[in-house]
C-alpha cells in the first residue's frame, strides 16, 4: 500500500471513529429531543450505515462523504446541547 493510500486509509478510519462517537452521543441525547431533531436523526441515521459500508473503498470520495457526515452529526449534536 502506498504512503498516500495509507494516509487516506488512516484519515478515513479516524473520521469513522469520530462519526461513531458522535452517533453514540446523539442516540443518548435523542430521547430528550423534540420532534424536529428526531426527524433529522431519522433522516441521517440510515446514511451513517451507507457511509460505513462505503468506507471500505479508500478514495477521496469516501473521505469527503465521511467528512460531510461528521459535519452533519456535529451540527445535530450541537443542537441537542
């Protein structure tokens, strides 16, 4: 595996770990949230599984998808605070 592929794989794995942590935090907080947040979560949660499946392909597109998903999760988590 080339250095750039290794870097890409490490970057994607790090982002996936962050995504999973955010997901778990949101699941805990979602029980206290209002309907708007629950609707957003219901829309976002299936995409998490898609991103995780796609993460086995170490590409720039995957890195972008994971990064965007982490951003959405971060915004959602902030709205729950």
